[in-house]
C-alpha cells in the first residue's frame, strides 16, 4: 500500500495518487492507479458513483471538478458551456495535473 506524500518533485506523472470525491454530502479520499479514470477508481473503492454508459455518451457521471485538471477522451455528453463551468465526465476523466483533484457529484 503506497502512502506517498504527494508530488513534491512534481516531475512524475500521477502513478499512484489519491483524489477527493464528494457524493451525497460525504467526502471520500479515493486511491487511483495510473490509467484509471476517476469513475473506475471510485467504483473500485466501493463508492456508488452515478454512471451508466461509461463511454462518455449518457452524462450520468457528470460531476464538477472543484480543483485539479483532468483529460477526457470524450466530452460528447457535455455542452461547451458546461465544460467552461468545470463540469467533467468522471467515466472519461484521467488526472492531468499534479494539483490535488476534487471531484464533486453533488451538483
Ligand atoms: S457514464 Fe455515461 S457519460 Fe459517463
């Protein structure tokens, strides 16, 4: 079990990291492996995060990125305006920056 203290060097991609997730008024610290989407990591951690298609099409995993940055392979279910406001699709979201990620499903 890795208990790394974060990316002090800031040089390496997010291999093993954690992110903060808010759902139904509860905060969770979710471990995430390299290449995992935020949704995959949440489900692996036993968090019943909203989702359906997992393909970026239905929008049921739409959530708000309160901090950090993600990359998304597909944003089909998001309008440009929602993207500008910081909404993401958790099923498509891969950590993209060393900044702490906070994903909020309580829209
Ligand atoms: S689960 Fe359908 S868009 Fe993410």
